[in-house]
């Protein structure tokens, strides 16, 4: 979370896995923060759409109006 993005696939994998745990614990806002950071990395092209969708859904679960942006991008 506190390093500069560098296109590291392992970092993307970690940043995509951790939100699942956060969501299971009821921390949708924390999950959204992790997913947003994974997008900054950035992910591989074939992973990006799923990551954007996960971010939008996490933000929606957190009640964040910023969920509209990622969900609109997917549509």
C-alpha cells in the first residue's frame, strides 16, 4: 500500500486477495481502498475489467457514491 506502483503482478494479486478478507469482515471501505491501489499498480489488461467491477461493488457496499464511476466504466 505504501510503495510506488510498479506493475508488479504479485502486488496486484495480493491487493486483490486482501479485499475478500476485508469484505468478509464487513469492511467494504477498506476493501475498496485496496482495490483502488491495485488499479494504480496497474493490473494486466485481462484483469483490469474484473478489478474495476470489484472496486465498484466494494464502494457500493460501503455506501460510497464513487461506486458509480467504476460501475459505469464496466457498462
